[in-house]
């Protein structure tokens, strides 16, 4: 009798300093969608983060801040002006070879649980409007995010839409 084994999903793990070189490389492969990071800036951001996780050696990662972070991103500051308490998804990246495996969804679901445990009631993010990112729009809408605003940033070089998702216990 042959047994079929369910394929085990790679674990979601806390990011450690040893992960920084591969996170930096994956981030910078997607600098057009995210933003280019230097090693020192990544170390600083990881130190300020509320939630950082990775899947596999580095099939995917997520980096999030809460309202207490010392972070100067115009997108983060937009949320800080409007919400007294929140978690902001700054970046989530899935390596090209790992796409379609549900990694981003798993990272978000784990984030929602961690945010709830910490007493947060809202998770926020932004999605590029120009250049457009329809896949990200659809993904966030499917997770229950709703658009709450928009802005033109970086001296008019980029426009974004702001999204928020209420989370409850």
C-alpha cells in the first residue's frame, strides 16, 4: 500500500543577524517595488521592527513596524499621523523561485496572529499605484485590506495607495 505524504511547508522563523546578507540581496533584487537598502540601513530597520520573519533559507521575508518605531518612511509617517496604534507592513518579498506556494499569505496570517497577541487592532500597508502593482492590490483585497488613502511621494516619482485591515481577537 502506497502512502502519499503531504508536502511539509517550510517553517516561518524569526529573522536573525545571520540572515541579513540574504535578506539584503532579496530586497535589492526588488528595489523598484520596495526601495534599495544598504547593509547598515537594513540592520537599523531590523532593530526597529515589531515583526520580522523569513521562510526557508530565504524563500520569503516580511518586515513590519508598530507605531513606536523610529522610522522616517513617508508611508509609515502617513499612518502614524492617522492611527494611534497600528502595525505597518514595510516590505514583504517572495523569491521568484518560491512564488505561488502561499508564502506571502502564510507570513501575513502569522503577522495577524502576532499583532493580535500584542494588542493591535489594525495592520496597514501601502501598494504602489504608479508604477501599478495589480497583483499586490488583488492579494491585499483578498486578505481583507481596504484602501484608506493615497499619496504622491519621492518628489512626485511614485504614487501609492494606503491599505488597512482591522484585526480582532
